[in-house]
């Protein structure tokens, strides 16, 4: 049995009383205040730099630390926050700018009083403690929490290390997200390989022909739309508005939970069943450019699915291979390699003019992804001269070769 230390995030629901809610909101507010203030300061400098022809501006911790000390002197209420939670703010800000400069994200934005807010406390010298059913936070105090027996056992076991905890307020509910270090056991090898095509029509298509349909969310979406419509007619902040807002959040939560649950189950299934998993690379840059809002949200959802499969493969000792997004997965015939450049997006099925094979668009794409992923995987193995797991790989090649006739193309 191979064990591995990994980072895990555990989410537990918090049940703060009035007094606690007040303190948590103060902390959230302080984090937002610090973010907005630092962003404004930095933005001034950035604009000045830009005028002189620079495209990047170095952000560093020391500058921000000094800025924070000054900010605290000006605004007393910042002392109500645990200092690591404010330091976290500029760590986030530095990351946001890094992403922006590397063109992985848009320009950092000012935070508003959005329903989703959070702050993070680092666990230094065990200042975050768990006592019975209480989570004890520095400067805030004990908050009642509830979670599954499994999570409770894990959180209280001596075998883990709590790195930090994020207190999150989302759609009217409070949560604590623990970032912990713990061990996981590798899953058994199955010698199966798979290529997965993600799409809008069906959620995922596996190279063996299995299609996983999209989630049925029409009812939840209908209710969300209905609430939005009614909310727009009510006076903002009124009693009736707040009541309706709670209903709106309830449906929003239901929808999100359904998606998350399904993605966790699917990613677990895939990592359990397959040793080598090949998938397309979904780029965030492309997603930001999508103009159709529902398509954009769907793609962001898919990215979270890919992320789940990726980290689970890593945890459980499986190989995860990402294919370049420019790889023409749907236009190549997987049987003879013919490139069908006239294939249109709405054509779900087509027949190869060269070898006359009839294809389902998604299954063909999944098979091509598998071939390409396999090629990349072999290439990596050759380069690294790492033959540690070569028997598994070779047996897997032999078994797939029989199935999808991979050998005559790449070996
Ligand atoms: Zn063909």
C-alpha cells in the first residue's frame, strides 16, 4: 500500500449566533476594506508605470506589509481582525496581479458587498482549535459547527495538520473551509486507459463509447429565474426582498450542490476505474472570451470537473494527461486518420469519406484524445527514462491495442 501526503479542503457548516455573526462580518468587512485600499494604492502606481511604458509592476510582500502597518494606524477597527487574515489579503492580491500579468485572468477588481465573501486565518502555533462541537478561532471565539462523522473523525485525528481555515459566507450561510494535510492510499491499478471528451451536448464521452449525460437542472434553473424576476420588482433591502432573497439562495445552493456532488462522484469513478486518463485542456483565456453566458458558465463548470479529476489522479497514483486544446480531436477519423475539415459543429454524426466508417462525433473525439494522450505519455516516459511502472504501461498498451487498434498508429 502506497501512502501519500496531500492537501485536502474540508468544508463544514458553521452555526454562529447573533454576536458571532457580527464578529465574522466585521472580519469579512476588514478583509474587503484592506483589499480595496491596497488595490487602489497599487493601481495608482501601476497607472504611473504604464504611462512610462512598463507592462509589469513587481508586487512584493514587504511593500504591502509596510502599507498594512500604516493602514492599521489610521483605522483602529482593523485590530479586531487576526493579523494573518489581513496578510492573506495581500497574498491574494499579489496572486491576482500575477495572474493578470501572465494573462491568465482579468484585472483585479474591487470587492463589493457580494453575497459570497470570505477571510482566511493561518494556523500558527495551534491558534485554531477544535473542542467538542466548537471551532475556536482567534479574536472571534468558539463557533458551533456540524459535519459528517467521517469529517469529524478526520479533523480530530492526530494524523493531520491544519494549515489554515477560511471562513466563508455564501448565500446567507456560513462555512469553514479547512485546508489540511493528510494521507491518502493509492488506488489499485486496473490497467485501463481512457480518453474523455467534454462537451455541451453530453457532459462527458468516454473512448469506450460511454456517454455521461448532462445534469437535469431545469427545475432548479426555472425557480432561480422566477426568483430573479420577482426580486427585480421588489424594493432593494426591504423585508419582502430579504425573504425572497433567502428563497433565491436556497435554489442557488440546491443547484450548486447537485453539480458539485455529481462532479465528485464522476471524478471518483473515473480515477477508480482508469490508470491513464487523457483529457482536453480547457483554457481559462478562451472561457473569458465566451459571449454566451450559459455556455461560459457551463465551461467554467467543466473546468472544475477537470480540476477534480486531475487532483484525484494525483492523489490516487493515476496518470492524468492533458491534450493541447488545438489538437483537432473531433475532425480526425480515428480509424484511418483522415482530416475532415468540412465537419460542422452541428453535425453529431458523420461518415469518413476515405474508410467509410460511420462516426459518432463525441466518441470519435474521445478516441482521438486517447491516442494523442497515449502518445504524449509514451514520449514522457522515454524522455524521463523512468521505467518504474513500465509493466503496467506495457500491459495497458497491449490491452488497449486490442480494443481501439492503437498499435498500428503509434507503435
Ligand atoms: Zn476514416
